[in-house]
């Protein structure tokens, strides 16, 4: 069986073999060194003993000069083990005997070895008695020993060099050379035997290592095989029991884990099948994307709607393989937004469906995240909103038709009411004008009375127009800080004569009330309308009308419950409120629903503008109004105005009065498409002393101004005109002369009229209808301005 080099079996095998081999080499080498050291020590001891014995033996021969006897001693010495050579020297250092002739003096290595072992000459303490060298190619140890002659010496004293009680004298020296051949032979034999033993032991170790590696790795290889089978999701495989070892315990733990995973896998498959059934039967589209933005799941509802199979969705690399380019682009764009924001997003997407039509889908996409919070994909839900949107459109269309019908009906009621009022006013004007014309020569005082009645009737007509403008929320407001409680007290007398005598009026006014920025006349109209309506609701029965003022903090939750105009944004904060309650008949839900509709009225003679005008005024003041009413329990109106921290200080715009010595000078250009307005304004300005030029529209006005530019001191300009509007004429006049002084004149309110001329050099505004003194004040102010 082939074993991978990095497998557990190979590691055990090579590791065990290497350890045995290293240990064997270590012990073999140590044994060889110890044997060599022991043999060398033995050789040293024999060499020293031999040298001493020889020195003792040759003492008599040296003293007597018996050379032959010395030769015999040396020849006999050469028969001993490891003897290689011997020499004898006299006291003069002359060689007198040797075992055989050799050039030892040239061959000996003069480097001393083992200085700690050698024995020194007592007479020559600086010289060692042995050295190591080579003799005729053979490695030898040379031992030197002096020959000592002693008086009264004994053999023991000479042998052991005991000089304590003897007198001694050197008569010569000897050299003994021992060969190391026996040591080398023994060492070589030991190494040979060691190698043989190492090879045998190594083979045995390899066999043991193979068996051990196989015994240890085989269970693990079996476990790996089972684990590989479970990687595919098949948890039915088990590891066979293998005794009581740690590996066996690991196998048992793995089997228990597989059993747990198998149970969980069955449960997950059951849940997956259940979810699949739910997704496929769901009427909404559901799909999933992975982090690479590929579709991994698509339910049947969406695939059947668009006519593309679920598998086609999963196999597609992107939306471009499924939908037209425009549809694919919008789908990928919303996916990118979800991945970038990592949050829920919603959108509407137009997708072609199997019926050949493009349907509108409301789509919600949410991120899928792992336990660490990293986004792994997204899930999308789509609902076909085509039918709902079509139904909403049809409903809106029908509602518009109903509203249009109601407006037409209300317009008829309004037209009748307004026509009735204007006919009354015109009757008064025409009648008094005719009477004044008859008596202007014969009875001037009576004619002046008729003219005063004409002016009064005209003011009533102007008031009716202001009520209609108030309904639209564009009435002319003079804004200033007002204390609401003080203002209510100021109109108490007027309120008392406006209600039925059987109705009582009760005031509950706060003394510590912040100011509000409001138009006093408009607030008076609100109070009058609410009090008169409350009095009519009580009818002829006895009842009470309560007027309350106070302030409160309104948070965002409270303001969200109020019926506020969508164009107005109210912030949480301090508000001052006016509350008008009555004990009258109350209103049902149907009446409350139409209470603020224009032209709606429950009175036979009403025009339906009262409450609509109140709502318009409240809207113009950026306030809110609440209605609480039940049939038989009375009605309460509560109106909130934003409080201001300004102190109670009534301010008004400074009025420029004409001084007695003021004299009009120059020419005024009047540009208006209404001939009656041109004639009336010309007479008014002419009486003041101005020269007059007129123009019938904007283009005519530009032509006249170019011709008389240097004479004209001011231009009275209407806003709504044919051919060229007042705004266009204003712009062209400024191009002709950037310093031209222009006064706008319109039947609309000042806020609405001049909003388009802000920071463009407009000098003044006068609202139609106007009196001579009003026009004179504005013109005087403009012409007196030197800027």
C-alpha cells in the first residue's frame, strides 16, 4: 500500500526508525570511544611499567659497560606484546644499545599527547616521560625513563622512585616504543560489529515502526473514510467499535454526532419541504440571492406570472438573461441598493408577464446576514399591484367626478347667495346714484347723503370679496403680536349684540398668555363666525356659549391627530388656543364631515362661506382647528396658533402722511386692461396734481414708457393683463430703466401678489378696491423715496 509522505503512518514510521537509528549510532559510537580509551589507558600503564623495569634492568649494564648484556635484554623485551622498539642511553646521552636500527629521531612526532596522564622525570620535571608519534609508518607511543643509580637503594625504592631516604644519581635513560596496532585492530573490530548490529537493529526498528504506524493509523484511516462519506450529507455511516483506546472513544463520539446530525437533517428536510409548499402556494413572489447576486431560489407564483421556470431563474447568471434590458437594469439597481445599504428597501418595478402586459409589482428586498452580521445575500418579496393601482385610479377618478358634481351643486348655491347679496348691493348703489344725480343741483346735501350710501354699499361688496379670499387662505393679513385674551375682551360688546337674547356668553380667559403673530381683524372674524354659528345652533332655547383661551405644549403625537392642511407643517412646541363651546343641538357625523366644505351651509339664507373662511384664516396663520360635537350635546371648536416669545407690543407699519406743503409733481403711467380702472385712477391722481399717461396692456405700457421715460416718476401696474402680463411688463421695464419706480395694483392679496417680485426692486403695492387717500399715500411714499 502506497503511503503519502505527509500521512500519519509515514510520519510514525520515519520518526520511530530515525529515533532507533540515532540511538543505535549514539550508543555504538560511545561504546567504541570507551573501548579505545580503555585500551589506550592499558597501553600507557604497560608502557610506563615496561620503561621503569627496563631502566632498573639496564642500570648494572650501563655502570659496567656490558653492551652485549644490554642487547640481550632489549631482544628479550621485544618479545612482549605491542613492543615496537627500545633504546638505551648513557649519562652522556650516547646511544649504547637498541633493539634494531631505525631513524627514529626523524620519524618521531615531537608533539606531546595526553599531558595529564604522563609521568614526569623527577630530575627533569619539565620533560614528560612519553610522547606520541609515528615510526616507519606505524603509530607508536614512546616512553622515556631515566636510569637512577642509588646508594643503599632497594629494588622497591628504584621501582617506585622513592627518594625520601636515598641519594640518587642519573647514569642514563631508556626509550620504549609501543605500537597502537592492537588498539586500532580492536577498535575496527568493534566498529564492524557495531555496524552489523546497527543494520540488524535498524531493520528490526523499521519493521516495528511499520507495524506500529499501521496499528495507529488504520483506525484513523477508517474514520477518515467514514467522514468523507458523511461530507455529502449521508449521516447513516458509522465507525466500527475499536476497543477502549482514545481513538475508539473518538469514534464513539463521532457516531453520536452523526446520529444527532441525522435527526437534525431529517427535521431540516421536513421543514424545507414544508417551506417549499408554503412558498409555492403563496400568492406572492418570493426569491433569494446569494452574495454573488445569483438567484438561488424562486417560488412558483413569480415564475408562473412571468412565464419563466424556477430552474431558469436559478441557472441564469443575471437578470439580463431573463428580462429585457430596461427591466433587468432596474432589478439590478434595486439589488445593488440593498447590498450597499444592508437594509430593507422597497420599490415599484414594471415587469412583463405571461399575459403579454407589463405589470406593476410592489417589491420589498431585505438582507440576509450570518451570525457575525456579514451580508450573505438577500430575500425579495413581490406583490402584483396592477389591479390595486388600477382600482385606486378608477376610485380616484370616480371621487373626482363626485367632487366635481358636488362643487357644481355648491357653486350653484354660492352663485345664488352671492348674486342675491350683490344684487342688493348694486340696487343700493344704482338707486342712490340715480337719486344723487337728480338732486345734485337742487339739493346738494341730499345728494351727498346718497353718495355716502354708495360708498357704504361699495365697502360691503369689498367685504364680501375679502370673505371669499379668506376662504382661499389668501386674505390680506396685517400680522403683529397679539394677546388673544385681550383681543377677545375687546370684541365682547360686539359679540353681545350678535347673539340671541336667550343665549348667555361666558368668558374663561387666561391672564398669563403668550402672544401670537396674527391679523386682529381676521381673528375677530373667526370669533364672530364661531359665536354666531353657536348662537344659531342653540336657536331659541336658552343656552350658554363659552369662550376660553389658554396655552399648551403640543407634541408631535398630538399634532399628528389634528386635521392639518398637508401644505402646512406644524412643529412640536408651545401653542395658544381659542376654544368656543355651545350647549346647542350639536352635529351628526355627516354634517361634521362637510362642515368645512366651501359653499356648504345648513342655513336657508347662508352662502356657505363662514366656516370655510374660518378654515382659510386658520390655514393662513399656520394653525390647526379641531371639532368636537355630538347630536344633542353641543359643539366645541378648538383653534391652535403657534405661540411667540415676543412681548405684547402692538406694532404697525409707519404711515407716511402728506405734509401741508407737499405738492405732486411729475407724470404717472397707469397700465391696466380695465378702462374703468384707468379712468378712476386717472381722476384720483389728476386731482392730486399729477400728469397722467395710460396704457391698455403690457406691450402698450412698454411703448408709452419708452417714449416718455424721462417724464414718468412712477408706474401703476396691474398684474393680470392680456398680451403681456404684469410680471413680464415689470421685467421689461427694469431692463429699460433699472431705477424705475413701480407700484403693483391687484385684487389679490399683497402676500400673494408680490411673492414673485421679492428682491426685484418693487417699490409699493395697493390692493383693489382702493380709496383716493390710500392710493395717494402709496404714490406719495414711492415718489418721495430717493433710492
